[in-house]
C-alpha cells in the first residue's frame, strides 16, 4: 500500500514565521495586480495553500464526473 503522509502538519522555523508575519497582507496587493494584468477588475482571485489542493481544484474543473487521471510511476528511489 502507498501511504501519503500529510506534509502540512509540521511546524516552521522562527525565521519563516517572522517573514510570514511581515508579508501577511500581500495577498490583497497580489489580487489587485492579477486583476489589473488580466484586465478584469471584478475577478475573484483566490489563493490555495498547496499543490494537492490546487491539483484537486484544477482536475475537478476540467474533467467530467466519470473521467479520471492516470499518471506514470516515476519513483527513482
């Protein structure tokens, strides 16, 4: 059985936490820049916390309910 452990349960070092505190409000600035570049001032811009969530959203938005994803096993370890 392949087990996928969650990598979101680990803590971060103090230096990373401090940078996150300093940059916490940049999301609003990023949303405004994305809307401007896309020339869509009313666009809903949301940010996801990681690749797993992003992949789930993208895959579910492009596939029909009866479709799925097949991927190659590329483990080299």
